[in-house]
C-alpha cells in the first residue's frame, strides 16, 4: 500500500495513474480543499483518502469559509471512502470535532463515525483486527455520556483490547 500526500487537486490524476501503473494500492492524503476539488478524479477509482485538518482555514481567499467543513459530505456523496486526520499527534484530541464539524455541514453522523472507526482501520490496512465491534476483532471502546461528536460530551471510560484503561 502506498500513501501519498497530494497538495493540489490537479495532482490527483497523476497519483492515481502512478498507482495503477505500478500496480499498488494507493491511499491519498489531502487537505479538505484539495479533496473537494479533486473528487471527480477519485470517484469510482476505489482510492481511499485521508482527509487532514478539516478545521483549518480555507486554502484560498476566494473559497467560502465552510468549504473545508463540507468536504466530507462531498466525498461521501461521490462514494469515496475516507477517514479523518488531524495532521499530527499534538492535536489528536480534536479528531472527533473534525468529524462533528463535517456533520454540521452535511456529512451524516453514521458516515462521520465510520470515518473515525472502520474506514480509518481499513484505509490503514488493519480493518481485519480493529475498527468495528465484531467477533474475533480487538475490542477498543469509549463510553461517553452523550453524543460522541458533541463538544459537551464527556468520556466516562476507555476499554482497549478488552482491558479497562483508567482515566486518571
């Protein structure tokens, strides 16, 4: 599997062509702006995408403020499998809020949860062992007191590999 970062929507076709030429499974990492602009190149190609930094500013002053937030909905409607990424470990705690922002701008809650769980696991090539609650898979859970995509929701408990992990 080859992971490549695409900086512009103009580069999607080249990345996809390279993957096909070299006969490798391609995963594209892109900003919301590039992903939304390049969605036509992705549609129907079975090339998943890791969507980075949804809560960042748009990449062009000519783009509406909500363009990044709506990218998940654009990808979903085009049938492109995607997951979210904050772009680094230092902001990983904000990952659910990227999904929540996308929900506020059209992405369904179910698709947002999938992008945080099973889609992410499958895109990383580990979907056979994590990403969903199924027999034979590692059970990683969060127990919350509300909607996991709401800012006011509190994490009450975390279970990793069927082991209770303290929150202290």
